[in-house]
C-alpha cells in the first residue's frame, strides 16, 4: 500500500493528515488511530489500531459493515480487521470511527480509495462433463453454495484468534487469489482463495485459534473444513484427503485440520485455502500480512505477492499458466 494522504472531516473543517494516522481530542481524553490506508486493492485486509487514553469505547463503519473493535487487557488499546471484496468496485469509500468517553463523543471520517487489482487469467481445458454439469449436480452445487453463504453471515462468535495467522501448509502457490478462470474457452468466476501445491497426505495446520463450524464433502471442494475465528472471520480448507477434526471442536493455532489431497473437482494434490472477513472474499496472504508485526515474515509474504504479480502478468501475453494441482471451481 502506497503512502499518501487521507482527508479528515472534523466539525465541518477539512484537514490533511498523514496516511494511516490521526489524533483526536474529545470527552475526557485523547485517542489516536493508526493503520488506515489511503489506498487498497481489491481483496486486501487492513488492521486498524486505536489507543483511547481516556478509556473510551470505539465503534465505526466501512462499506455498510460495522467495525468491531477488540480490546487488549489494558482497556485502552483496540484493534480491528477489515477488508474489501475481490470484486469491490473501484472508488472512494468513507470509513468512520467514533469514541465514547464519559459524557462526550468524538468522531472522525476517513476516505479510502479502492483500486482495481490485476488478478490474471487461467485458461484450462477439461472434458466437457467437468464444465457443463448435469441437473442433479448443478442442484447440489447450488445447495452447497447456499449452505456456505449462510455461514459467512453468522455474527455471534467472539474473537478467538490471537497474533499472526500462519500458512496452513508449505508449498508453491499454483493458483492465486482472484484469478479469472476460462474453462474450455468459457469465462467463469474468480478464484476465491489460493491453491498451495503440496504432497498427498501432508499435514494441514490451523493458522489460528477458532472453532470448527463445517466438516463436509462438497461437489467442488471435496473434503472441506471451515473454521470460525470469531468476529465474522472464517477460513476454509478444501480438497483434503482426510479430516482430523469434528464439528464444534475448539481448535488451536498449529493443530492438525487434516491432510492434503485431491478430493472433489481437482487436478492433483493441493490445498485450497480461502478466507471470508465480514462476508467479503479476501486474500489469505493479505490476512497474514495484516496480522503480523514481524518484518521478516512481512518480507516473505510480500515476496510471494511480487512473484504472484509477475506470474499473473504473463497472462497478458496469452500464456497458459497450466492446471496441475488446482481447484477447478
């Protein structure tokens, strides 16, 4: 995310302050906010950090969704995760934050520009029956989609995750977040996660604490596990060879979810890892970057993103990225 400026509206006066930072006085204290970017790409995740010296309670909103802050133990430091969908229209979107301190309330509005991301194109040739589903299979796919969409709308869980999110398995990313699929010359949807190529049977680890809210075998996803990390943050794992968890199980960072496989509609062993945040489709790599302060980890993630961008841009020249070990949904 590039540095720049954001616009701050307070009491009808327009001020210019550095990107991602702000200071506001109101009520009985002062509060500071960091981490709000001036520019985001489609699919990005960002972490808001707020300190309320007067012990105030923050709230806010972005793109029609409530910003749910979680508090650290000292009662004055708060954080929140937000993201933009991979197909969010480019444009300027307001983000507002208010803090209640005693009998006073102070607020601030930011403007965030969402820009288009180049996700690339993947052309795949398949047998016709794998592209055009029979009525019974199509009905099943629609029912499974409705079932998963209902999960993303659940708001009841408190935050369970802590610290940075880890990669569930090590390996090369074979299909990137947001890539457009062209199946037998027909334009299809965008890839809502990343595909990590790994050996058949390799352990898949939970990236962070959560609760298992789905264990199922899906038409496209095969053996699938969904973990609720709280505050409308979900992660899901598809094409597993075997599942090592059960419904409603409390799971910790590093616990085994299952094993890499090729169940469902897949071309070879790999893990499809996806993330939903406040109902929107976000890049798992961006979630990893947003939840860590370790510069070495951030460097590794950004290198992966850079390599992904290079690989995607090859499709501008009409190169087929291949189809080994990928999700075909």
